[in-house]
C-alpha cells in the first residue's frame, strides 16, 4: 500500500542515503565527492552475501580512487548511521552493573 506523498516524505527522511558509486548521476557524483572529502560520514559496503569487508574513514577515498567504474559497481556507498549512546544497566547475579 502506498502512503500519501507527505507521509512518504516523512518516512523516507528517516532513511540513510545509499548510492551506486559507479553511477554517473549528478546525485551520485556529489555523494562520492562528499565521501572523499568527509569519509567519516560514509560506509562503503560490498554487495556480496555476508557483506564482505566494510570500508570506513580513510579507506573510502583509497578504494574509490583505486577501482574502475566497473569494479565500483560491486559496492554500495551509504550514509553512516551513528545512533545515540543510551545508558543502560545489567542485572547480573542479583547485582546491578552499570
């Protein structure tokens, strides 16, 4: 079932952006440049079963610059999600551990 446009926009605003780094679209080129200049905000993930090796931080520009367009089609460039830290406590053998 489809959502009304305003609700669909609200829901999609909560999703991390994903790009095919081999694409030549303007939006993808901008995302690839952002990943080169601010690699800590991105994750480069191979499109293989079990995800393979994820690339973070300074590895992202190295991988982007060392692969052909055809090889980059094997990856997805994703916005990095940084969830907030949430304090918690564990009850272990009758003791609360923080």
